[in-house]
């Protein structure tokens, strides 16, 4: 079979309608309006191998293989790892959005969309002889067992802090047998596996969390607050000097210090900022509605009136909290 994914290929007849629905979802996810992958082709997939049974995951892999095979979908066959990268990032964020919205149905759907792209990337890698989906699963399974000796081995660590330190120790041992991932002077160093493509706030907090596991961390929250205040003063000085490069450096240092403060307060900086942004958007939308009731529009009102409405909205939001 094309792609080299060898699996059982039978689905009960009652699942046929489900299979057709899944096919439509595949087309929708990849934005294919008139896919040439005919329903009859899916019938072949579903009916081959009578007497055997295909898991849902195997069926997904089979469909993706069919889409990429000769005679499959032209759009799918044109895709590369690079062309699918924006969709991969987008789907990861949509999963995040569904979790934050506590939307179970959408969460399930978005996880499926993300899984589809993972299978698609694995299929493309299979075609070039690099690896296949079985190799992906095998590697992560072995990693989980290897990095959890307190579950699968003889380690006696039990609390989460000790588990994280053990995890880092195992990772360091693994890196001794690998070359560094980043093509720079830090290759092979402790933070070498810090992903370069992470959002800035997330990358900062991950770096801080990792070094904290090897004891490079403030012990007193007051010291972290003092560092934030120090960075504010340094930023003010850079602004007075009108040194653009220094201003950029100090803004970065201040953001890094605030992320560290969030971490020490056991908060996720990315989530905290997302919440603040959501709150701002909601309040600004209400400000716009208030203007509309006055027969005015954004852009036609000065800052004094905008501030008056904004402060009123803010007071109304804070009043219930004060009364609790």
C-alpha cells in the first residue's frame, strides 16, 4: 500500500455514513471545495478485507494515505511539511481556544483537526523514506517509559518537583548521545532544546522554569518584585536618553521579569495576558456600544469622552468584586 502503513481495512457497514462524513470533514479541513476523491473510492477502503476490523486511528491513516496516493486529491498531493506549517500552528491555537472556552464538542473537533495534520506530516515523511507514523508512536512511547522510571522502573521519587528534576536529568543524559538542535554556540548546553518557535512569553517562562529545576531561581517573591521595579527604572532612564536600542532592550528585560513574577505566583503568563486582552476587547466593545447609543462613532470622539465611558465601564465591572 502507498505510504507503507499496513493496517486492517474493514469497517462495519453501519459505519459507512460515518466514513462519508469523515471524508467531508477532511475536505473541509484542507479547504477542498471540489475534491476528486470520489465516494466510491471510500467505499473500496471501507469494504476491503471483510472479516477484519480497523480502528478509528487506522481508518484515519488509511484515508490520508489514499488522499496522498496517485489518483487521490491533487491538493493533498501538493502539500509539503512547509506548506502545512501555518495550518499546524493554527490548529494548535484553536485547540487552546476550545480548552479556554470549556467547549467540549469543539475541543474534540479541534483535537481531531490537529491529529489529522500530525498524520498528514507523518505520511509525507513516509513517502520520502524518513519515518512513518508507527515510528512516531514508537519513539514517544519509549520516551514516556524511559522518562518515568518511578512508574516503569525502580526510581522511588514521588512528588512532582522531584519528578521534574529527574525528567531533566534523563533528558541531559539523552542529549549526550545527540548533537544540539540549535545551530549556534549553545548547542549541547542545558537550554539547547528550548524551542525557538514558541511564542515569546511562553518561551521565556519555559526557560525560567527549566533553570529553576537546577536551582537558578529567586527564593523570595519580594526579590522578583524588586527586579520588576529595577527594570522599570532602567526603562525610564532609557526613554529619557531617547536611545531606541536601549529602550527595546529594557522593554524586553521588563517583560521577562514580569513573566518570572507570574511564574513565581504559579500563573501562566500567556494565559494571564490572554485574559487581560479578552477583558480589554470586551470592554472596548461595550464602549463602542455606548457611543452608538449617543449617536456617535469611533474616530469622531476625543480621548476625554472615551476615557469617561471607559472608566464607567471599568467601575461597573469592579463593583460586583467589591461587594463580594
